[in-house]
C-alpha cells in the first residue's frame, strides 16, 4: 500500500477512532461504577459508532489498495 494523501487522511482518522474508543471504554467503566444507566447507554452507543467508523476506515483502505 502506498502512502498518498488519501491514505494518510484515512490513517489519521483511524488514530482518532482508536482514541475515541479508548475514551468510550473509560466512560463505560465509570458509568458502571456510578451505576448511571443513561451514561452507560450513551457510552455503549459511542462504542458502536467507533466500531462502525473503524469498519468504514478498513473499507476505504482496502478500496485504495494498489492492484497487484
């Protein structure tokens, strides 16, 4: 895979998603400790958004792959 501008943007998005996932997991742990169901639901939905975002990023990287 070549590192062109499009792939660089996708990789930066990937890094952002990793940090967002880390934050969402921390929020889930805090919500469980505080027994806050609404916060737990919000954090779980954020995890779903992160997973979906990662899947989109993987699809973009595969689409940008050089034909061999």
